[in-house]
C-alpha cells in the first residue's frame, strides 16, 4: 500500500510540474523531460541554468537532484554541459547548518555520479574520491549531532524545506544503505516535529528564523 501511495504521489507531482510553463527551474525542467512534455522549451531553460558561471549551495542541491532524476533521459550534450558546470563553476558554500547540508549532500551525490575523476575535473580541485570522503565524513558527523542535540536552526518553518529536500535526495540516491537509512530517520524526526508544531496550517510556539 505504501509503495502504491508513493507511486501515485510521484505521478501527481510529475503531472503538476510538467504542466507548468517552462522556466529556469530545475524541478520544472526535470518533470518536462521525464514526462516528454514541452522538451524543447525545457532544454532552452536548462541552457540558462547551466550557462551562468556562479551560484551557491541552493543551485548545487537543485542541480544534483536534477542530475540524478534525469540520468536516463538527459540528452548526451547536456550531460556534458552538466559535467562541465561542476568543473568551472565555483558555488558559494554558505555558512549555516542548512547551507552545509545542501553543499556536502550535493558533493556526495555528484562524486558518486562521477567517480574516479581527477582533481582538475572539479571546481574544488579535489578528486572524486577526496570530495566523497570529506562529504561523507561531514554528513555522518552532522547526522550524529542531530540525533544527540537536535538542529541549531531549530523548528524553522521557513528553512525546514532546506533540510527536508536535500535529505530526501540523500535518502533516495546515496549509494550507502547505512547513510540512506540515517537520512530517512532524520527525515522522520523532522517531519514529526513539524507535524506537532502546526495547528490548522499555522506554525505554533517558539521557532527560529
């Protein structure tokens, strides 16, 4: 039953996103490519998303999710452009807890998508192996801190999304079953916390940000 509900939810999300006008949004572009809807316009907007030599952790986690979900449908020239973007762009890492989650989560997923690349193929000038090791160490450390002490940006209605979404990416695509399980557990805790602090669609009680 849970699998059927998940499949139905996925189909509904794809239907809604693919029906939206094409724009510079990785989620909309991905939905259109997967659904084979308005693909010419979608790729035109992907051109824009991959043409700007700047960005930050918000660009990183959206791009990483896009790369994983479109892996089997993205045309080869755009795969090359995607790979090049992670070689020449220098995204800003950020300096807060959710920034670090998006930054290191994206690096882990992309280093697993492109393993074995040498240092000169990454904007960080580190090899895929080095990037993966550092990202994995940070994520395991952060998940342990969350279990023991909770979030530093606690109960944030505005920023909850920027924890939940990168955790979903990791829980879905990380190669390590242990890491996927830890991310699923963290998701359950965060979603449960949000559920009990809402009343009639409004956030209640004290919260940060």
